C-alpha cells in the first residue's frame, strides 16, 4: 500500500492505493496525455456526479480502483 498526495480542484488530499494501481493510473494518464492529478480529478468529478444522482459511489480510492479495472477490462485481448 502506498499513500500519495494529489491535488484535486486546487485541494491537496492523500490517497492510499496498492502500487499496482498507482502504476496503472500512471499508464492511463500517460495514454490520455494528462497528469495523474488531472486523471484523478476527472475520476473524482465523475464520482461526485454519480453520487448526486443517488448512486453509491464509495470513496475516492475505490473509484480509482474501479476506473483502473474498467480500463483493463476494456483493453483488447
């Protein structure tokens, strides 16, 4: 487990994720041409929108893990 600080909408926060998830977030951010902070911000904004629609979104760490999983599942095999 690795804790890192990121900036989301101008606010610093710490997120704990396993190294494998941090690695995949870095790969995904690079593939999209954005920083990890920007990617985390996008995922967090989507999580907040879903929560406003009444969906149980869980915490940010969970949302990041699910985003990584969705990206891995979408890759061609």
